[in-house]
């Protein structure tokens, strides 16, 4: 068995100039918890441990990685709180990918400290609590994956202010109440997957404003009323051009 | 090395439209003619009434269409044979009447599942549909109300329809 501590040290010594550490994926020999030595790699911008068998919790020393822009621990066996306090300190983070683990806890209002975050992937865990309205303060958010958790409460209408939100997936939770019409002000939304929840009320006619929407999955809820005719607008001419001059 | 340039805007259109398993009601709006990239629409298991929207068959990209288990009435529109890439058409569990329209040769060549059971359709299954089973097409599942002592629709089992139900409003198990 190879320990993570060994590998990370190997990449870092004698001079810690590495700015990217990527653990080979799907290597079942790489079992173990994240070492505290991880703080040695101060220049680290990308820590990618995707698809391994890393166990335990994220070390508290991770908060020393002040230049980290990508923390990818997706598809491991991590336990503990999904967003521990040391992650909220990583204010340079553009992407936190922690899907497919065994993470628990709630998404705290501190999420707004990750002011630059573009990708928040927390799907397929055991996260509880509700979606904090403070998420709307993360104005660079493009990908919000909270699906397959134990999240309760409502879909905050404030998320409609996320102008570049591209992909919102909250399916397979126990969300309730209406799909807020304000959500459809997020005019860059291309994929909206809210299926397998307990949403009720009607499908807002404002949905017709989402002319970039290519993927609408709102099945298996308790929605009533008519299917708004505005869904026929979801095909208007996009603003994209068909490609720049390339060579 | 290739040069590509176009100032033409890309048509952006919904690809997946999935609203099944809700309590949605009234007529399905007939507004799909511009959704030119739509390939999967599922409105099944709702309370929709009225007729099958004709414009859905103008979306040439459509592959999968699930209308199952609503209260859709009227007839199967003859336009149903137009989408070139249609693989699954589920119309089962509605209150459709009339006969199954025949198709021209070369149409519905990709169709693998056509579910028509639990409706009020009658007449005879067109030979042009039966020929999609076996050599003439890809149709693996053709289900209709062709069972019982006085079948609602005549369809040879199992060479044409490979499952026959007793229709006429019999509740599906």
C-alpha cells in the first residue's frame, strides 16, 4: 500500500515548486487518509484526488493552501462534514468538487466566503439541512450540483440573481414548496434538474425567458396546473455565434 | 488545417423536456415546432387532456416521446410517421380513438417501441406497421389492445403485435 503522504512529499521535495498535484485515478493501492503534511505545498493551485479510495476527513491544515483554485476530492470515501471550516478559508477556490463521498453536515451560510467559486459539486453524499440563501452571494457560480443528498426546505428564490448560473441540479432530495419564478431570471441557465423532490404549485410562465435552456427535468414532483405555452420559446436564437475563425 | 467561419447564429433549443409524474393538467400546448433539437420529451403520468400536439412531430430531432397514462383523446395524427429518428413512441393508457394510421415505406425506420395499449383504438393494424417488425424495420415492441375474445384492434399475434392487451378501459395492472 502506498500512502498519500509519501506521494505528495515526493512531488514536493526538495523544492516545493509544484502547483498541481494530481493523484492517478482509480488506483486502489492508494488507500489512506489525507496527510497533514499537505500544508507544505503552499504554491499548490490544484489538488486533484479524483476517483481513489481516500478515507477520513479533509485535514485542517488544508486551509494553508491559500493559492488553491481547484480542490477535487470527488469519488472517494471521505467522511465528515461536506464543507468543513477549513474549506471556507480557501477564498481563492474556483471549484470545490466533493461529489460521491460519504460526507454529511449542512451547507453553511459561510458559503458566501467562497466569493469566487464557479463550481460547487456536493452531489451524492449525505448532506442535510437546507440550501442557504447566502449561496446567491457567490455570483460567479456556474455549476451547482447538490443532487442525491438529504437536503430539505425550499429552493431559494435568491438563486435567480446568479446571472451566469449554467447548470443547477438538485434532484433526488426532499425539497418542497414551489419552483420559484425568480429562478428563471438566471438567464444563462442551460440545465435545470429538480426532479424527484416534493415541489408543488405550477410551472412558472417565466420559464419562457430561459432561451438557453436545453435540459429541463422537473418530473416526479407534485406540480399541478398547465404546461405553460412559453416552453415553445425555449428555442429562440441564441446569442452565440457559430464559431470564430479558427486555424 | 481547416478554416471555418460563420456569422450565422446557432439555434439553441431544448433537448430534454421531462415533466412526467406530476399532476399537470389541461391541453399540452402545441408549441414545439421551433424546438429543433428536442430529442426526448416525457409528459407521461399526468392529467393532461385534449389531443396529441401536432407540432411535436415537426421537431425533426425527436427520438423519444412518452405520452403514457394521461387522458389524451382524439386520434393518432397521421404526422406521427414524420420524425426520421423516432425510436420510442408511447401512447398507452389514454383515451385515443380511431385507427392506427399507415405509414409510407422508409418511414419510422428507427422505431423500436410503439406502445398503443389501453386506448379505444380500433380497426386493423396496418401492414406497413407490421412490416417494421422483422426485416422491414427495428420495431421490437408493438403492443396494442388486440387481446380477449373480441379484440378492439386486429393485430396478428405474435408476428405483428407481440403483446396483446384487453383494452376498452381495462385498468392496467
